[in-house]
C-alpha cells in the first residue's frame, strides 16, 4: 500500500498491524493518541511503502537518558 493509504488506515482505526517485510510485521499507531501503554510513547520510524519510504509511528519506550 502507499504511504497515504497506510496513514489513513492507522488514523481511521487508531492503530494497525502492518507487514514491514516478507516475514515481519509491526503495530503502528497515531502520533497523538493513547494507543501506547505507559511508559511507551509514539516514536517515528521509516518503513517501506509502495511509493517509497514512509514515516509512521510505533510504541517504544522514550529515549530519555537521565543523568546519574
């Protein structure tokens, strides 16, 4: 699917599991929503789409480095 189609699907359903390769898949979410479980947040990643690379969001722990 194209990047626009993937984004529309995620936006309309708030989250979607999409294939990212022949044997891989991942769950993608809206940028601003509550689909991630605490302490995870939506993090932007690049994934392949029919029309090139596409920036989507998936839930990950925030990349904070707290000083000791």
